[in-house]
C-alpha cells in the first residue's frame, strides 16, 4: 500500500511539472509534497517519519507554459511514427527475404 501511495504521488508531481503548474499534495497518512511549475520539489514531509509533521511550503500561483501544454499531440505522434517506421522496416525486410529465396520447381 505504501509503494502504491508513493507511486501515485510521484506520478501526480510529474504531471504538474509537465503541465506547468504548481501542485500541493496533502495527505493524512503518506508523503505530502509541494512542487513548483518547473517540477522542482519545494518541500515534502512524510507521516511515517514523524506523525505530527506540519509542512509549510511557498508555491507560486502562476504556472508556466510548457511544450507539452502547447502541443500535447507531439509525443503521441512521435511514438506513432516510430512504431509505423518499425513496421514498415520489418515489412521491407520480409519482402526482401521472400525475393531472395530461390523458386521451388
């Protein structure tokens, strides 16, 4: 359960960095953290280290415009083009192998 909570927190904090906004993730039992718009951790506190911990963190109110926020389709498009090029390369290799085989009479 602890690993799942930490992973979920890390994913949310990474999403804040790629989206260009600050995020404060408060938790009662777990890892509380504050991240600025550039993805830098400004402060964190774990309830497992000290149960009565108070986290005070200064976060900016304004976000920044990131490449992902401007053009969110670029990464999936690049992935699709990479997969398409790999499929075309394998099809071309299969076609060349078929032509290279001698005809059976």
